[in-house]
């Protein structure tokens, strides 16, 4: 059970390299590494000399993507242990960046949403940020009742990790929170929630 | 009337500002307050020249929060179709006129961290209102203003005095001083939005330089008021009202249709807003699209036309009106 056809559902158009950018910043998570590695041919020495790659392996640990990314030879490469460390590093980079800088984000939706929030906070327009969804379909969901956020949600309905209510995951997305909205499904008749379906593997 | 309800006003002040530029102050006839507006907004001024009504768009330059009056500045253009000549030669203090409610097609992006304003000549007017608002809101901005000669530059000294030489820079063509566009574009902090208003060549040049400097199109904004260009006279058939309209050499389709007593939607009358978009039912000839609203595909399809600035050459044009 999924409520679809909601306009706020983000669309990720793919990691097209913007040739006129003065600086490229790639924020990549897990399988998102592939989005960049597959475009190796488009990255000449000039582009690489203006590039900074930030990577967090998460579910793709031990697949060796960090080595492959490092070998691309970008001006700067950073591999962080967690999303939080990567976002902290991204904040530092954007805080001193100039116009002409493009941000590219690839990975799961939860990661894209969180990196996007950092970018918006630095005055970037969301439509100017290049994104590609790679890896798991798991979602980052906000409970509209207790406002708690649950990461990596694969089922709907699922129990809110904060207040425990069974939540229906909607396509309704908040850019400000970088999360989908989860709404209590059995409010009228507690206990009547349908069985969870695995929708977002 | 389709442009919205007009406000009857009195011209309470006409002030010469610079060579061929005059400022006009409008107050409501009934003494009430004018609607608030936002920086970048314009109004349509209706000019009744012995029964012939002209309507031109002018950017509001008075402070947006001051509803005691509206002020505009009008450049007397060399090849005026009549509007700016009428304002300069016929309008006197005490005259009654009509103006539209304000419309903003040049709204600053308030999410921006800095606003870089680039003005050429009379293109300064929307920025005067915008800067009032930026300064009141504590927003970070910078104006780069190019004028041909000092005596043609309206408000140069006033603006430098009001906002300081660190925020207002004047460039004078006659002194061989040009806006260093490329250098400006390269040195702006992330989150800057650029706004340009001035002659078409300047707008095109700045927007192109912006894209070349790697700026995303979302951060580049412009306002150009195209005026309807004169051209060969032609006739149009209005299929729904069953009328044939003749469009004269100096007239736009919109003006000719209005003169025939047909109410057509409009807002900017300058090819930018999209309100007067009209479906073409028959086109045996060539549509001369002069607007900046329709996409290239829409223009090529020949199915739509903007009545305010576009023209036609050929045998027959039928519009769904």
C-alpha cells in the first residue's frame, strides 16, 4: 500500500557533469560511487583538477569503491566513516565556496535528502543540484505525529521508531526535512493496520 | 478590463531627473492608500491621448512599503511609438490618469544569500525599489550600474549617498568605464543571485557570461520589457467573435483588438508574462514571435502567439478569440 502520484516526490535526473562549472563537488554514498565511476570518460584532467570527491561507503563497505574513486585522481578525495562526518565536511566546503561551484549527490534517497538540506542551507537552489539515486530504495521517513525521523525504512506500514505508531509511508516528500511523510494508518481503529509490505528494498 | 481593476490617480509631481528622464508621482484620486507591492513590480499606465488609449508598463521605484503614492521614471525613447512621448510632452502635474494594480515578474529570490544587481540606463528603476526592500530586510546586496554619460544617469549620486560606495558602483561609458562582468561573476559567494535589467544586448551578454562562468540558470534573473515593434500592417480574423481586425504599422495586435472593443487578458504588455497567449487556428504566412515567453518549440509549432509584441506576415491569420 503506497500513496502515489504526489507531486513533491523528488525526481533524480542522473549525474550529468556540468562542463562550465568552475568547481565540482561530488557527495557520494555507497552504490552512488558507481554514478561517478561510470562517467569517468567525461572527466578530463581539467575537470578532475577542479573536483572534490566526498564518499561514505555504508552498505557498500568492502566493495573497494573508495579505492576506485581515489584512483580517479581528483584534486581532493575524502572518505568518511559515517554520513554525519561526510555532511560536516560538505558544510565546510560549501561555506567557503563561490558561485560557479556545482554539487552532485548520488546514493540512497535518505542520503540525497540530507546532503540536499546542507546545500539549501548554503543558499543553493535545489533545481541546480545534480542528483542520482543509486542503491537501496529504503526511505528516510518523518512521523507526522511525533516528528521523529526513522532512517532506512523498507516496509509500509512500519512502526515509528520514536512513538511506535504504525505509519503509512506516503510519496509526500519534504525538502526541508529531507524525508518522506509517514501517517498513522489505524487511527480510527487501533490495531487494524494491514500487514507490512516490503516496498522499498 | 482584463489587466485587473484600474486605479484612478492624479499626477502630483513631475520631476526632471536626468537627460530625457522624468519621474512621475501618482496619488489616488480618492485619497486612499495605494496597494503595497514588492521590489521589482511594475504597473501598466493607461494614457488617453485624445481617445486613443496607450498602455505601457513601468517599474515602480518608490519604496514598496510606502503606500502614499507610486513613483515611476520614464525615459523619453528616441523612436517612441507614442507612450514615452506622451508622458514627457503631454502629462502635467494635476492631470488625472489610470494605473493598474502592481504585478511582479522580477521578484528577488529571498532564499539568496547575496543579491548582485546589474543595471543599464533606465533599467535602474526596479532596483531602486528592490534595494529599499533589501536594506529594510537587512539583505546583502551590491549594485553595479552602467550609464552612457553622467548627465544621462538617473539617481547615480542619490544611490551612492544612500547605500554607500561599497554597495553602489557607477560605470560611465563616456569615461570608458565598463562593468567587469566576468570578474564579478567569478568572485561571488555561493548562494548569490544575479539580476540584470537594461538594454537587450546587455541582458543577453550578462546572462551568457553567467552561464559561461558556471552559474546555474536558477540564479540568473532578468527583466526586459519589450515594446511592440512597428512592422507591416496586416489583418486578423477572430473566429469566436467573428470580427476582422486591421493591425496598423505602429499598432500591436493587442492594441488593435482592444480598440475594436474586445476584452483580452494581459498583464505586462511586454512579451514576458504569458497572459495574452492566444491559440492560432489558421496561419497562412509567417508569425513573427517577438516575445520571451513561449519556448522555441511552441514558437515553431505556430499554434500560439503573444498578442502584445508579436506580428504576422502573410495571407491569413485566424485567432481563437
